[in-house]
C-alpha cells in the first residue's frame, strides 16, 4: 500500500525560492509506485497544495491534512525540504511531533540549535572542535568597532546568526565597512555573529542516515571566484566544487572524524552538511545545515552521486528511516 507523503517547501525567509527548487526535485524523484506525493508550499500567509490543474487547497493546520473535493488526505510522513524558518529552526519539527507525524529532518531541539550559529559553536567548543574567533551582537546593542576588530581582526565576516544560503553575510576589510555590513546582517536577523576570516581550503561534508546507518559522503572542496562562498558563488556559477576533494588521506580522515563526532554528539538525524575551513590542515567548523539543498546541482546530491547513490535512492532512504 502506498504511503501518503507531504513534501514541504518554501518557508518564511529569503531562502524561499531556493527551497521551492529543492522540494520540487524531491517530489519529482519519489517513486509513484510507492508514494502518493503532495507538494506543500509553506509561506507566512498560507500553507497550500496546488493540483496539476491549478486548483489551490489550504492545509488544515489543526491536524496537517488536506480537504479535497473527493477525499480527506492524512499524511503518513513529511519530507522536509524547507531551508530556514520554520523547517530548519525546529518549529515545523515540534509541530509535527505534537501531531505524531514523522518527518525526515532532525528533531526540533537539534534543528533550533544548529540553526543558531552562535549556540551551535558554543555547545561544541568545550569538546575541542576548532573554530574561528567570534564576537556577538544583538540588534540595539552599543557597537564598539575597535573592540570587535581587537577580538576578531581584519578582514572578518559579519553574518546574520540565523540565516542560510549566504543571505546577510559580508566580508569586512576595513573598520569603516563595519556599519554597512551590520545593516545587511540585521535585515536578516536580530542577532549577528562576527568571525575572524580564516585562511584555508573550504570543504563541505555530508553526513546522513542511509539504509539505517550513519554514512559520511565524499567530501567536496569549494573554490569560490569571489572573496568567499557567497550567494553568487553558490547559485550563479561563481565557484568550482570538487567532489571528491583532493585531500591528504590523514587530513581526510580527520575531517570525517570531526564531522561524524558532531553528527553523533548532537544526536542529529536525516541529512546534514557541515562546512569547514582547513587551517594548517586542521578543520575549523563554520556551521551545520540540517535541511541542505536537494537540487541536482546542490552539494549533498553531488556527493551522493559520487557515492553511487541516485536521487530516488537518496530521497527514499530518508523517508524509510522515519517509520
């Protein structure tokens, strides 16, 4: 008997359009012989399902169901393809858990923790995970530019604390650029993290649950044509992504060990993608994404392909792990 699956996409942040692309790819690659798939677009104003003929039906939020003219649709599971809030910060996870509907991403606490860069790094620092020096600001705090530079140096990165896809991030080379960078970051979030600019190779590591086991996918090295892996580099072809990365075997094993440690220590589930900068061959953690991009050109599907895992296999494994 087919399972009824909602593929949720969209969200409340600047990543809305990117999430629609991920969700559409997932919905298109789930086996119609095994799954009855309903793409659900979630926005701040409405949660809806649109039929192939253009008819639009709202999700009944009381029990996350659909009332169609010919039937009521109750879902056996949810494939979470939302980047950013509410799908990556724990809100959807908590809501679905209360309703007893399983979903493919990590649990709500882990989602909230990893989405908050400052909290994630603070939790992992006592374990000896290497990371950049950082300075925290909240909207409305007095800003002492000299104190910031003294802590993190120049150049540095100014980032929205809870954001993705490089929205709200700037590289600051001089102190007089700080104010404009903070303004950009505060448009995305009321919390900001300012980090020293680590110099080294950037690598991305996919750690997933696959066929019931934790699996580390082939590592990707990211070489940006810009000053850093910004939106243009990620989505407009201004970068080179090398999978598998050409790494010294000892360095590679160290990266795998750190990424696996983070995944297991935080009790993560589903798909994750951790970002590191290699400084003197030591992996320094930048962030952990718990609903990474899922288009054919996204990094984690590239890594899966290198590991011999097709998109249908990748997506089906995520669903099969939730029951």
